């Protein structure tokens, strides 16, 4: 098994703060090194900054009591091109995002009471039985019948932090999905129609690893990066070997 067989749909760092963090262009520059974001938007309770960074599209979001950094697929391809929702293979995506998130955490000024890592990955197969074969390699606590459809399995296998001895949530959700790909066709620039292409089958892995939601004491600043690295390590393990019982 190898992480190279998984492609990334999204990958995320979330930090939770006891105050209400406000976002500015300075935050975007701290995160990306860019002077300004391509998109700046006020949303209920906060702000969004969006731009192309590295392999994908990065969104920096500020809301009540939390800040989210997400990397996902870039701007849409030409309307007549069929695409899938992933933007990079797991090894390249996690390495780049980990570097981005680590640098941001070292400069983060607000107190943090919770840190979370999230990601959605897809591994494509020719058909539903092929998806089930992929899933079974990564799931040891459930038996998947080859002819099963619409499989969904979610579990939290908690761990203990080696940084501060606190509990860590280690939530994985494995499932099978079917996607109908398609494209817009323009008829002489006058009319648009949707042309359906082949059906796509994929195993889906969603990870949500985090420190405890009940913690109210801000982490010492020198533990933020080690805790983040610990959550990333749990995710890398899941992608390589599946469940960790």
C-alpha cells in the first residue's frame, strides 16, 4: 500500500481561539508570502482570503473563534474539459501543505486552545468491486463484501499526544463513491449543453484528527508546531496503512 495511490481533494489546518481573530492582508502575506489575495470577501462573522498557492487554491478563513487554512483544487478548467475534484497526489500535497501550515503556526499571534487536521482523499478504480478491494486493504475491523455498494465506515480511534499527554481524536471515514463526469459544450457560442462522460468510481478517505474540544487552556506557543506535526503523522499513517487499531 502506498500514499501515492491517493489523490487529494482538500487538506486543512484549523485552529480554535478563545477570542475572535480578525483577518487582514497581513495574515495572507504571513501565510503565503503574497502581498495580497486574489479574492477578499466578507462573510457572516468573518473574512475569506483566496488565491493560488503552489499545487492548488488556498483559502484563509476567519470566523468566530477559529481560523481555517485549506488547500483545494484550483480555478475551473475550460468548460469543455472533463476534470475530477482532486488537485495533487497525497505525498506532494501533504509535504507542501505541511510546510505552509508549519510556517503559519510559528507566526500565529492569537492564543490557541485546539488544533485540527482535515483532509479528503480519493483513490480511483475501474468499478465498484475494485473500490471495495482498495477499501479492504485499509480497513481491518470490518469485512467488505466484494459486491457491496454505497459503503461507509466511520470510526474514532483515539490516541494520546506524545507532546503533552492529552487525548487526540483520530477520526477516519472510509467510503465508496460514484461520480458522473461531464462537460459543458458550447454550440457556436449560443447554447450550452451538458455532455455526460464515463462514470467514475473511487474509494474515499476523510480524516479529521484533532486535539480535544473540551480543552480551554491555550497551548504554550512552543508546542503548537509539535502538536500539528503529530496530527500530520497520524494522517500519514492512515494513508499508508489504513486503520491503526
